C-alpha cells in the first residue's frame, strides 16, 4: 500500500511538471534526447533513437525510429541494423572488425600476488596510471577482425602492444576503418607509454595489412593529433590533423591523400574543424565548425593538387549550432541542430541553398507548453579595443522597466566554443526561467573568431580573458534593467577556475559565486591531473622550473590559491569524487579556504561523478542546489 501511495504521488508530481509555464529542473531532465543513427542504404529514410529519463527509477528508456527523409510520420523499429551500412564489415563482406580489452600489464596486487585474492592495492611504476574517471588496470583496447563466413578466430592486429584503439577515454568507431580494398585496416592510437604518453598528443594513423600482417605509420611526420580516418567512395583518404605536439586545442585541419600527395585543405582557412563527412560522390567534404558564436555546416571541394585548393563555403547560417552530421541522401544532408532554447533535433539541409527543415519533433510539445526567454547577441568593447560577441539570455516575460539579478557565465575548455549549445546542466533557459539575465561572453580563448583569438589564452590564464569577463558584466550593467546589487558569476572546469580567480579580483562587483570542478591551486593540479600535455602547454611548464618565467607567472600571479586571502564573497563549490582531470583536492581545498576565512560557503560533493554529472537524480539535486544557493545569496 505504501509503495502504491509513493507511485501515485510521483505520477501526480510528474503530471504537474508539464503544467509549469517555464522551464524547470524536472522538465529539463526529462526532455527527449535525440540521436541520429544513420541513413538507410536506399537513401530514403533516417534511423534515429530517442532516450528519455525516468526520475523515479533513475533509469533511461531508449526507443529507435524510422522516418522518411522527405518528411512524414516516424515509426518505432526494433530490427534496424540490416537497414544501415555496417562500418565494421569490410567492403567485400568477408571480414568484421571488433574491439576487445586485452590484459597486458600487471597493475594490481592480485596480478603480482594471486594468492592474496582480497587485496585491492595498485602497484604503480609509471605515469598515466589513471585517466578521466578510471584507474588503469593493465588492460588495453585492441582492434581485431574475424571472418564473417566461417566465424574464425579473432585476429588481434595490435597483438602485444600496450596501446589503445579506440583511444581512451572517449574514442569510438571513428578511430578505425576498413581500406576500400578490404586488404587493410586503418586505426588511430598513441604508441607511447609512461611519461611520454601523459605529456604528448601525438596520435597517429596506422595501416595494418591482412595478408602481410605488417603495420606502417601513415602520419609519422606529424607530431600532433591525427584522427578520424575516412575513405571517400573514390578510395581517397581524409583525416583530421593538429600540427603541434602537446597542444590539444590546436587548429584542427582536414587533410587528404591524393595521388600520393598529402594536401591540407583548410591550412589557409582561419578556423578549426569539429568533424567532417565525405560527399557520397567523393568530390567534396562536408564539415562543421564554430563561427561567430554558432556552429555551422561547410563544404570544401577536393582538388587534384595543392595548386588549386579553394576556400571552404559556408552552407548554413543562423542562430543555432549544427552539432553533427548524420548522413547524406542525394542533395540533402541530415544534421543535428540545437540552440540555447532547444535541445537537439534532426534537420534536413538542402546542400544547394542551405535551407533547413526540421525532421524530428520529439520535444515540440514540451517547448510549446512553456514560455521561453529571448536570446540576443551583444557586442562588447574589450579593454584592448576589440569587439567581443556575448550572448544575452533574458527571462520569459522580460519587462525592461523592472530590475533583474544577472549572472556572468564563464565557459570551460578553456578553448571550448561558446556557441548556441544546449546543456542539460548549464542550461541558460532554466537560469532565465528562474528570473536571471545571463551574459555569456565569447572571451579570448574561444574558436570561431580566428586562430589568434583562440590561442591568446594559452599561458595568459589570468590576463586578458579575465578583463574580457569584467568588460562583459560591466557592459550589461549599464542597462537600467540590470540590478547591479545582485550580480553573480558561475562556471565549470576552466569556468570554475575563472570563478575562483574572479573572486579575488572582482572589486565588489559580484554578490555570489558558483564554481564546479574548478582549478584552485595550479601546483597541486599539476601534480595530480592526468593529461599533462594540457598543463604543460597552457601554463608553460612545471612549477619547479624556477628559470621559466612564463610558468612561474602561471603558478603565482595566475594561481587562485595565491589570491585566496582576497576572497570575501559567498561561494558554492561543486566537486566530483572521480574527476581525475580536475582532481578532488581542488574543490576541497577551495572550500576549506573559504570556511577558514569565515566566508559563507557550501560544498556540493558527488563521490561517484567525474568532471560531469551523469546520474539523473544527482543532476536534479545539482539543479535544485544551484538555484537554492542563488536564492539565498543573490
């Protein structure tokens, strides 16, 4: 009986969610998440999945649909794999690629002392002992293949090699592909170990021959990232390339191999590529890239030689993000599109005109039932005379005759595009629905405004971009509808670092701060983070290198821990327990410093969350605590 009452209360509460007239945390978390799986082999239909979260069970239900590309009613489909091209099957149909974890190194106490079965010690002898949210266990992800006809044994093309493909922590099927002749497998890996692995971004593309069993490195000359190998229908190879080792946010270019010649198609284009897809005919490449606070679809022709490279052509244009390419059908491309008011849905794009048409409508009913705030561009003059685009999000039913509390949003990355993204945590529409104006500046260190703007932030963490933040909040504060006595600053990762830093230099502007997984002390960060190439590049080196003036400035002048005595404003600190990128000590040290100085502060600690918050109920608590803190302090 008690369970029945609980379920009735839950049902009543859930039904009440959608009676709200503005966005709420409960509505946000239960929005449908749409993912395009691909275009059917006949080119006529789209296969896509829809995931929906259930608060009561803390679980996710996913359904798969098929819909005509020309538009029409979507139908649930269960057996869809045969309708799509299986990338893991060789072009001749004789072989299939798979991946598997292979134990190659001893790491645990049980590895060394099998008789001590209840031990849980790890015996570490080199760096890269943990990554993102997982400790290394001596197993490596390997690419393998087998016959599709007689289901023979799995052949490990990386046999005995302590390297990963797919790449960890986020690699997938984009890390390997069949050659057009079915005689070769191309795969991406970083064949480095120990300290070299932790300090380098030098991934390469390797080609394994099924007949000779030999492997060659196709990109040995390039010292940065080489990723995403893909063949055209003509058999030409393209991939993404960053030139400089250790620089994870370097300009990302599209490189092709034509008649034995390596050609960088985007070398002279002042932008950076997110992802790409070959045209079905093989004469063009389509790609998505950030531009002016949005992400758009582009095309570039594939030339016959370096002499006749043409500039990319932008196909789409508007206040939205084209967040991914699903596939092409004749003159139509299917893409994922989102904006600050709407979660991702799938759209068709006319490749001749750029005209877009919404193909899926999974969240229309919800958005039509609530009022949305307006999102506008605002150009802000920076302290060095530049013009910086900032996004301003207004509350629903905004009244310019009233005064509103206002939040400065600090983007992470640091070189992550502040585009028209739709976050299920840092959701601007939800902030606006709670009565806040948000200003989100495209400060220095963001792609979409040229390479120079993007790169300026490296080794200048507490410099010009901090001035950009303050210029943005000062500019919006000139408006009569901004309550200058109720300003706050919020952000995560580098945005969390920004909050810690601003807390010492804001000169009374802000009344509250919220920092999620932010860097507080660069010395301990350098000693505990896992991808050392990031801190080496952006800080300039190790903290013990006293002769390195650039690095020393990072560890002193640009270190929030060195300025913490200037804190005097309420601050909430959020930290994930298995965040190895910005480890646990950063948040705990910041909270302890605030508490010991008598500053109103709160620690929101998620023991089993990494750099993000992935558990649904944890996400709901995150949202409720976020707005509870703002209500208390702003």
